[in-house]
């Protein structure tokens, strides 16, 4: 017998709390916790969503097996982006392959670090001594190249152009929660999403044809996938499916890293004492060797704390969900199959039980002695449990590599009023709202060394 | 020193096997850690502590024998 699950007030007759989720998701998720406590039910159109709050309830969520809580069915807005036969259509067994492809294994990280440093150098090549840059534009393009080089292969990266930036922008903007009503409503953002996906399929088709024509041999992930044959000799994966795999790999690591890099730089500009500490740390670390190597990236404590604090206050995903397949019991409550359960990263990361003065930007909360990230199921910018982001270590390494170069080479300051920088939460993929410009100036010390 | 693994958290990244190959390996078919020596000698302490520290999913823990 289940105790009654408290219901959140408000909500419209048909759409429930869907519009509130699209407009003010962080506030909605906090309001559910404030009104209902540890567990509370709201509604996304016809779909009931039971939110779980606090370390213990979140632990139950993250430990539940796939047979009980299904990840795939909870994100209908991703299906038209990935396409048929990709990620969420795959079995848990197939999904496990993701790690076996080795690009995220620890041994592979060393090579990635150098690749990311090279890519960042390329991106900075045209900067000159001073100027202005839009953070979303800059980091979105940089992370497309770094991610595709690391996850697919360096040859593929050279076959890409800046054309991918608007394509991924449109795919990311196509993750509107209105998909809970229907992911194919005739909306401009969904039309753009579908057009961007078709364009990307054509682009990859072109790359494959060029490779075949020129007889170029590569051993990257795409070529390997393309080479897998059915018993009758036909390719096992169509270009459409491979495109979907590419999108799914990129979705995990692209907008997330690019948004985090942007917010980290903004928070450093807003908190000059931390900018100073982070820059001094890097200057000292790279004093003898100028190489951004894996070893150097291992321990950069101040920068790492800054990045962790950025992820705490500005998590690129704010809500994780699963569809209940077998009854999900927690304490006195049982959630019935067909409903969804959710955990709010945004709310948990600002839980006053876990974080002292949670609204404040204070990277020292992660320093030895305080270690406010010690709660595996409370500090959850990357989720937790078996579905924890497999790219978390890669992401941190990538951010450290990028900032190792940026902060040693340039000084930054805000080019807009401090409060004008904000996240756009209208889509499930959170992005920095544009404009988000900063000014940069080459550092005198760095200039002297370079000369 | 005793090693504990929270297997729900392990994703088989293999960082532990890189830090302390005497103590950890990754089962390639399961993508999960295999503890080769659950009670390793003190001489391996530094390596084991590095494995615990750098585990990307924080699946490892050390307890002390008394």
C-alpha cells in the first residue's frame, strides 16, 4: 500500500506544468521541493512526473536497475534529433559498447590532451593582441572540433568546417519540452531541427563518398562502423544511422562543455580574486614546461575547484528523468509503471544541507577540509550511478586544457553589465543566452615569453 | 588495508588498473573492475590511494584493518 504522493499546485488543464517547465524550470523544480518535500508529483502534458529530492531519494533513483527505470523512454525530445536505431533505441548491452570503443578510456586521454591543446591554439590564432569575443560562438566551435577529433578521429575533424556550428545549434534548439505533447508539432524550432539533421546526413554522405573516391584509408570510428557488414555483404549501418551516432556522441560532450567553459570564464571575470589565483596557479605549473600534457592536467586544484563550482551553479543539464517500468518504491511511497521519476540537478546542487551558503560562488568549498562535493548522490552535475556521464573525466581534462592556454595567454573582462549574462532555459539543452561577449587582451608576461 | 567496490557505480574506465595494475584489472566483457588483490600489501598503498582518488565514478574505498 503506497502513501499518497503530494501533488504540486498549479498546472493547466491539458498541459499541466509543461509551460512552467519551459519558462522557469529551475524555479519550478525548487517550488516542487518547497511545497512537497522529498517527493512530489507534477505533470508534463499527459505525463505524470514524480520528483525525488535529497541525497537518500536521489540515491534510490540512481541505483535503480534499467529493468525498473528506463532512461530511453523519458526523453522523447531526443528521438527526432538522434534518429531511429540510435542510443535510446539501443539495448543496455549495446550502450555498454560506448566505453569499449576506448576513446574515453584512461589510456586514450593522454593523446586527447595534446589534441585539445592544438585545437585551442588554432582557435586562438586569429585573436591578435586585443578584441572582443562572443563566448557561445567561440566555445561552441572549439568544442565541435575537439570532441569530433577525440571521439571520432583526427582525420574526420579535418573534414569538418564551421558549417557544423549552426547545424548543432539548430539541433540543440530543437530540444523543446513541448515534445511531451508531440515531438513533431509544426513548430519552427522542430522544422529547423529536422532540416539541420538532414543537412548533417548529406554532409557525412559527402565525406564517405570523398573517402571512397580518393581511396583514403582511415581507421577512425566512422570508417570502422561503415565497414561492418551484414551477412549479405551490405553495410550494417546506413549513413543516416551513423549520423545519429555522431549526433549522440556530440550531444553528450558539446553544448555541455561549451556552456561550462563559458560560465567558468564569466565567473572568473566576476570574481577577480579567483581569476588571480587560477592564473597564478597555471603560471607556476607551466613555469618549466610549456607543454599542455596529460600529466600537467592531472592536478590543477584551484582551476578544478573553479570548474566544479561553475558546474554546481550552472549545470548544463538540470533535470534527469526515467520512465517507471516496474513499480518503484521509496520509503512509504510507490510510483506506478507508466509514470516518470526525476531528479533535479539544479535543486540538489544548491541544497543548503550539502552546501554552505549555496547561492554564493565559492570554489573553496571543494578544498581539503570542506570537500562539499563528497556526496556521490548529492553533488551531481554529471549524474551518478550506472548512467553517470561516461565523459566526465574527459570533460574536466578538456576544460583544464583549454583554460591552461586561455588564462596564461590572455586577460579577460566583461564587455556587458554583469547581470546581463544568463542561461537560456527555454529548451532542454541549456545554453548561454546571446549576446555574451567578453573583452580580451594579451598578457604582458606571455607576450614577452612568446617574443 | 581492504578494498571495497561499489559495483553499481563502476563504469570500467580503467583508471584504477592504470594506477595500480597489481591490484585492479578491468573485465573487458563486463566493462567492470576486477579486484585482483582485495587485501594488498602496504607497499602498494600509494598506488591504491591514487586509484581511489582518480576513480572517475568514485566507486572505490579503502578501509583499515585493526
